């Protein structure tokens, strides 16, 4: 009863509410811990307007009547991604170290990527003719990847059928004011959360932030074990916070600049994306990195290549990003830290530009206090022998002083010849000491 009263109160806050960020958090503590352990996820933005290389959904909000008639009545007929292979997507996510997927089941345009009984504007009535959502869920589950769904309560198709101009800023766009829209959204959530087996998480993307609790509360009533990200926690887009948030949070980033596929695109480097993952994890968050499949159903080569390079880095360094927690400080200058959950190990991410194979480098870290029991190693490489330098040991050398710790490490890794991505130094039996300025 208290939960219902709380949500109803949100609905009558008044005009000032739209400028506020209100989060109703019924996420269970153990589910929050589970989510934080995951660390890295794949976001997938994909809808029928990818055929035109359009920004997903949004142009419908400014489209003419002729544009909208063609968009809602014709465009789905030619959507037929014949090269779509969700298992290839799932394998790529697995290689990159991604532990969960969030797929756009319904974006703002209202096009449902599943076999819904609530709307004719859906994937089964398209040129493809099959339930894409079902295929994606089955493929990602096969590779042990948790299932998340993106759901937009804003629905341009419903507004179009009602005779309203599609919008995310009018009363007719809000589930709290448009009763027919709210009934449709409830039925769609019932389908999504009951017809496809266990759904692990839900990402709610409604323009009116204070209305999100209504949708989240309804979803939790359907499954109280559900983890709600947007609508239940902070989910910044395309930026990281200056300092860690309280509790779990998720940073949403694109590989390029668009969420949905665009032919002309400038992509971030894999190194930039790896550093985003490092900083996000050091600040206690998860990184949800977006891919935009094309009209044929394929993840473009340049996006795939970025994920494979991240996967190569992850292959050596997964200990430092999986099942970890923030250290006492996020970083010391340009060295970032994470910690094992039991606090017995600390991982230091150090930049490695132009660090050649078999070269030695020294680092001084003031915030770490070592002892005779301190052990240091580089993730992903052994300490017994170097390739092509059999008489030289790659063992790390540690010097402990009152002001901090010196460490000399040799890079024995040969991930590829142009590798400039961060190296991770693992410290065992180490303590934090406050730096004196």
C-alpha cells in the first residue's frame, strides 16, 4: 500500500516535477550486487528506420503527415534483415567480456520487435515476419549472457493512431495522462516479462522522468526480482560522473556518435573505449556500450573490430573488471584502481603508450602501502620466462618506502605489435595510505 501511495504522490507533484529526477528503487540488494558484478554490457539500438540510416525514431516527432503515413504504414514492409544472425552478436559480446545485453524491444516510434498482440506495428508484420526478440534472447542465453530489455513508454505509433502529433513533450505522450497509452504499455510489459522466460533487467526510457516510477513499479509488481536500471538507478548518457554515485549505476555510451547505425560515422578508438570501461569500473559503475546493426542485420565491421580489440585486452585483464569494487580512491593521477571484492587484491591500470615488448618501466604509487608480503604481477603474463629472451626474468621488483611503493615491471605481453592499451598491475597484500600533499 505504501508503494502505491508513493507512486500516486509522484503523479501530482506539479509542473516543477518535470525538471526533477525521481527514482523509485525497489531493486533488491542482492540483485544490485549481481548487477555490479557484471560490469560490462552490450546495448543494441535497432529498429525499422535503420533502412534509411536515420536517427532511431526521433524524426517521426517532426515529420509531416505524408512522412508519418509512409513511416507507420509502409516502412515496415521492406524491413527484412536477411543477414541477421543473433548468435554471431552473442559470441562477439562474449569475446568482448560483456556479461549482459540490453535490446531495444520498443523504441519511441512504437515499433515492437516482438510478436505482440497489442499493435499491428510489429516485426511479425514486417518483411522479416518472425519474432526477432525471441531469437535474440535465445542466442544470448545460449552464451550465458543476462537478458535486458529497453522499453519506451513514449509511443509515437499510438499517438499517430489517436490523431495526436508524435511527441515526447505533450500530455498525450505521457503514460500518466494518456489512459489508452498506459493500458497498451501495461499489456506490452506483461508480454515482455512473462512470455520470454526470465528477463533479468529492464531499461525504461520515458521523456518525463518523474513518470518512470509508474512504469518501474508496474514492472516490479510483475516480477519483484527484476533489476531496473533506468527508472531505478542513475544511467548517464555519453558522460561519466566526476565521482562515484551512491549505489550501482550504469554509463551508456555509443561506439560512434549515433545510437542506431549511420553510414557516415566517426568511431571512438578501441583504446578510448577501454579507458571508458576502466574509469567506469573504478568509479563503481557498469559500462553499457552500444552497437548499431545495419539494415541487413549485421554489426558493421568497424564496430565489430572495436569490440574484438576490447576482447583482446579483456582476455588478459578480466580479473580487474569482473566482480570488482572501487578501491579507496578511484585514481592517482593517470593510474586508475579497482579492488577485488574481498579487498585482498588491488588492480592498477597504467597507460602503456610505446611500451615495447621486453622493456622495463618503473612506477611510484603514493597511495599504496606495501610490506614484505606484498606481491606484484602483470595480468595476462607469466613470471617465469620471456619469449625470445629466455635468460631474462620478467618478475616484478618491489621497493617499499614510507612514502609509497616503487615497482619495476617488464612487459612480456605480445598482444599485437602496435599495442598501446593499458597494462594492469596486480598488487596482493597491499594497503591504502592517504597521500600527504
